[in-house]
C-alpha cells in the first residue's frame, strides 16, 4: 500500500505568509485562550518538539513559546546560539539540516533576516520567525488578537496610530493591519521610515482589503482621532551605538497624556515590551486604564499556539521522513 505523501512544510518568516489565514488564526487563538482560562488545554501537538534558537535575549517570546508547547502536549527545547556549534562556526545550513532530523519545527530569534531565510531554506521542518531585523510576525498576531477583542471582531472603521521607529514591529504591523482591513497611520521621524518594499506590499494588501495606509512625520497628526496608539522602543537591540542620535531624532515622539488626549476617548495604547519608561512612553500611560500592553503580552501565548497548530497539525513528524 502506498502511503500518501506528507504535505509540503511551510514557514512563517513574515506575517505575509499567513495573511490569508489571519481571520481563522485569530478565531482559533480566541478559542485556545478560552480553553486555557477554563483549565482545559488540549494536547493537539502531543509528541511534537519545537527547537528554539535564540540569538537575542527574550522574556515574552521564549516564555510564550515554551508554555504554548507545554499546553499543547509537546515539548520546547531552548537553544542559545552561544551553546550551539553555530557559535563556533558551523553553518546555518548544516544546523538546519541536523535539527530537522531531531525536531518537528524550529523557531528562530535572529539578528539578521538573511539568516532566517537561510535557516528556512535548508530546514525540512517548519521555521517560525520569532523576531529578526526585518519582521516580528508572531508579535503582530498577538496585537491583532488584542484589537480583535477590544473591537468585538470589527476591523472596518478603526484606525491604529504608530508613533516611533520604522522598525521590524512596524513592518509586520503594516502588513497585518492592511491584510485584515485596519487603517494605519505611522508617525516616523525623517530618516527612520519603514522599508520601501514592505510598504509597497502593505499597500497592495490594503488595496485588496480597503484599508488606508499613511506615513507622516508628526505624531499629533497620526494620533488625532485614532482608535489605538502603538509605540515601541527608540533603541532596539543591536542599535545601542546609535542611542544618543536616536533619542534626539525621536524627541517629541513620546506617548504621554497630552498625546493620548488627541485620540478618541475609547482609544487604547499598545506596546510590545519591554518599555523604556520615560522615553517612548510614560509610566502614567503604560500603567494607566487605557493601556492594553498587558493583555497584548498575554496574547503572545495564544497567538503562538494558533500558529504552531497551523504548522504542526498538518505536517508529518520530520523524524519519520527519510
């Protein structure tokens, strides 16, 4: 008897890779969240193992992936790049091929997107982007889940204001918001705009969904009458040498009570954390009643579970393939 061929493996390197499945992913994440709160997680990934390669420190990403695999009946294996042979010169390609013989998926938190692509190229199991210098897709699935909850599942007619750097988080937010039909106005200092190719792709998604995408330089313009305000650190990991220059460029981009007052009365504030309190956001806003940052952080767990199920419930275990 001929066994059916396993479906081809798929990766989530960009939120664009799951753009068409965002509604179903968010619906599944909502159900998974409800099940966990009732103490009824189901072992849908029993026997599956996730390797987690981390080049950068992490609190929310590492914890949420480990707990996600535990809740789903699987196992997560943390692999610091300093502990792997990667740190002694083994190639990414060789690492990918070896890990593919041991585990069912790999999540990778990397400095460079080119390394992420290289790992996915050689791995025969799914690869999930747990952050690199171009995108942070898992974060944005959690952010969309937070918006979905606050807006009762209605996307049309809502607008998010981004205040800060044109960084990896904004890249994924542009793509994710455009894909589901949420308007987005990003206030970014001159010289720190998002990557043109990402912006072009987001605008293509927006044309299909009816969303409006705008890039401005004035935070007040972006925030006025917005339904949500999203900010991030001014100095990301790897940019520490530019700290003084960046802090000067982002003067006036702090999310504080004065800026928040320009948004709609029902607007909430998002921050992917960790926050540099007193720089991009004040204590009063982050700890205040309009902050959604803590719901947003919790939703990393449920978003990650939905993504892992999507990838691992439809592929044969890698260690059975020859």
